[in-house]
């Protein structure tokens, strides 16, 4: 059968739907099919055709190099896929795949495999034979296996995100004895004094204490739920409600957990603040909403249908009184039912890895050295360095040990997360810091971290540098000089007087659906080297860059959930690109945070248009834009030209990228998400890779 006959057979198998929707372009936003190189088919594209299976005739195209099946309804891939020996590019994204055939590993010429946005829970261990890196995010230039948007259990998402070496180590660990993880992290959040600790005590069968002190940092308690013959270990993480500590949540809150939001029934609660807080870290993780202290205010409630429709993660509402043990039994029943539904507990775990985990959990030390950890691993047979690194990273994700690979932090494995957050809490809440507007003299740490009778943890002086480096990792502070650091979230509330020409400034705005309090302080930490004459306050900063001969004012309006950016100077567009990259880096660290970037009209600051919309107008060839509220149109290219550094020369762009690299480190904002700068006139990624190589 010739290729032309095969094509006719293909059309016959799929039917009139294919003929009616056919097109001769490869745009992924179109529906239909595309055949390139008829006679010896090289590429076959079939988008959005509602196909539930791959027509077997396709496996007879022996010269097929690219195969696209994006946005269909495929549930499985036939093992005959292995017959396409020349296949180099396979796109199966946005289908309903629940499994992959092990034969896919026989496609040794494959360079790109898109499996993102499917329903895969397991990967065949043979997938590592493709000798391709495994990636979670869509990274440009595309090369590797992309798996984002799948509910993976084996290997777990946390391990997949670390790449092919970690996945290989995980599969190798399972060659011996294994068992399901059967462990779930439950995170309690809510305002200070809402009763989170009291609720946990009720679940653990402990007596209610009306004088219960507020949690400082994190309390962790263990509980067990029976599932037939198995016992599920539940780790309750009780977070203190102090707002300034929310910046540390990014290292503990995760999408693979169950959340309990505890509301104080005596108050007009910030219910949506906390639900958005959970969503920004935990995505669509299940949430149970507990309305506490109903004995003190029986009439308090929330609009349940409205909240449940807006936040898909909410699984139930419960009204309780810990003081009188009312409603606790119903909540306990609902919690147990939801815990049994959490699928990650079924993740297979090697016995040797379990042995390491249990040894660490039994230790009374608050922290151990890297060498001690390696000794523990070797005693139970985890000898491979990659396996040890993969395991400690996964234990970090599970909350068993706190570990970071930064040079100043890598030698310490914190076994008690409360030890770390407790130190941060003591520093941030010290009277000295409040009196000094956020300036911490390092020589004062011995007094601030001195162990009092009521203190649970001891902080040896040789670990002070680690604690400060940890705070820098949390982006809570930066060095003022060799002897002191500054915590932006504790600086003056009042905006200081300063001069700035707003009239000729580039004006930009970022609108948030939820503005985490940590965003602005983290931005100040990232850009602290550019602070102009110490002009910084709790919700704003003035920056100056001598290379770009530019000056900027950045202000946060926490009530309206907006950040305003004004930039003036000879190269204001270029300096703006650096500032915006810093915000994009911070925003991308949250799981689901809606941040709409808007261009302000040069003569009417209150009239804006989204940056993405301007890009779309430019792509469509539109030259003018008439915004709502304006009587005259604006030139699209002028609006973009004032902010978009892609219009610059290669030399100019390299200068900007170098500035971004030096300030933000090896960020993925440019490398992984090129679309954020629109339709590129130059290859930004190639320039960025060139810069990284030069820096290294």
C-alpha cells in the first residue's frame, strides 16, 4: 500500500469529521489535520478531533518523523507505537491517557515527548531507557519528556520535577522490597487565635485549654486513620497565624496535601483571603472549612454555595466548638473520609527508603549534618549518592526533613521544622527589631535566640549563620553590611518624602486576585542593591540604576491588590524589563496566583490595557487601540515600544539579561517561558543560554 493509499484509508477510518475540519496549517489553535510531505509522510498533525483511539493505519507510515495528537480523547496508546522507528517528535498532550505502553521506550530516535495534561498516575519504568531528561514544566527549547498536569503517584510529582536521574533512582529503589507510603500531610491555616491548636487537641483526644497560647511558627502532631488492614499516618501541621510568618509558608505548604481552614466564629473572618492563600500554594488540594467557637457566636456562618462554586477544592463545611466538644465528631468523620480519598498515600516506597525515613523521625536531634545523613543511608543499603539526594529532597517535600541545596545551607538537615521556624519567629518578633525598624545586628542574635525556660528549642551559636541564610532563602532579609541585615516587612510604615517626575515616567500596573503580603518585601530583597538613598518603606521602594541611567518607584496597594511601577530615565524601558522580571519570578513561585500585567496610558494613568492583549493586537496586525474610558485611540506599537525590550538590539538585550541574571540568579522566567515577552524578534533563549555559559 502506498502512502497516498494509506492517507485515503486514514480518512475513511476517521470519517467525514476529518474531511470537514481539514486545514493546511500547523497552528495548534485550529481544528483538523495536516499532512506534510505526501508521498513519504514526514509529519502528521491531528488536533481536537475528539479521537478516542489512534487509527492503526497510522503505524504503517514508516517514515513518520512528527506525530501530533494534541487535544483529543485518547485513553491509551497501542503498543504498535514502537513500529514508528523514525519518530522524533510525539505530542500526546491534553488527552485522557491513563497509562503508557512500555513499548514506547523502543522509540530510540525520540527527542520530544509531550504527555502533559493527561491522567497518568504511573509511568512504565522503561521510560528512562529513552535517555531523555524528564521535565515537569514546558521548557524551551523543547527537548525531553514533559509531564506537567498529570496526577502522578509513581513516580511522585516531587521526584519527577527533579529530572531523569531522580526518576531513575526512584525506580531502582523499587526493585527490592516496597510498600505504599500511607502518609498524608494535613495543613491547618487561619488567623492567630482561631483555634487551630485546640482543634488538633480535640482530634488527638486531649483536653481543651481555654488559655491555650498562640502557635509560634509550626506545631507538628501525628495521628492515625485505619483503612482496612492498613494504617494511614496523618501529620498535622499547625501554622501560626501571624501575617509576617506567611512568607515562610512557601517552603511547607504544598499541592499534595489536605488543608483545614479554621475560622474564628467570633469575628468577621477573612475567609477568602485564606482560601486564596491555600490556592496560591496548594492549587486544587482538598480543603475542609471549620467554623470554630460557635458557642460564642451561634449565628456566624459563611456563604457556602458561593464559596464552594468559586473554590473547587472545598470538600465540606463544619461548625464546631472545641470548648464544648460540639460538632467535633462530625468533623472527625468528614476528615477521615477525605483522608482515604487522598491518592498520594498509595505511592510505592522502597523499604530501604522507609528505613531511612523512620530512623530520621525517631531521632531526637533538631538537625544533623550531611555526613551523618549519608551514614544513616549507607547502614540500610542506600549507597548511591543520587539515591541519597533524591530521597532527602523527597523527605523535604514530605516535611520529614528541611533541606536546601544552597551552598550555605546544604550541610544541615533540619529534622524538626519547628526548630527553624521557631528561630525565625523569635527574631522577627523581637522588641529590638521593632525598635530598629527591621534592622537586625547579628551580634544581638545570642540574646534574641537565648533559650528561656519555656522554649522548646536550643539554638547553638554555630548555627546562627545557618538561620540567617535560611531567612535569606525565605527572602525575608538582606545584608545591610557585614554586621547587620534588614527585614523589609518590619521597616517604617510611612512613605518617606522624595522627588520623582511621574509625568514622563513609564507607567505599569500588576493587578492581583490575591496579593500575598510577602510579594513586596521579597521584591525589595531581590532588588536591594538598587535602593536609592535608603528610600524604602513597608509597601514601597525607590530604585536607581547607574548603568541604565534610570530611576523607579514601586508601590503596593494591599487593599486594592495592585502593584504600581513607575520608571524614568535614559533607558527606562530596559530597567523596567529587569523590574518586571523580578516580579514575574516571585509570582511564578506561587502555585496559582492570578497576576494581570497592565500598561497604563501615558497621559491617563487610570486607563489601562493588559500587556497580553496588546501582544494579541500586534499579532493580528491591529495598529490602534481604543481603551474603555478614552475618547482617542492609542498606537499599539508605541504602547508596546515603551515597555517591551524585545524591540532592542541583541547587544541591548544581552545587557538586560545580564542584569537580570546578576540580580535574580539562574531564574527560569526567560528560559522556560519565552512567551511572556510576546512574539520574539530575536531568540531570547539562545542569548540567555549564551549568557549563562559566559557567567559559568
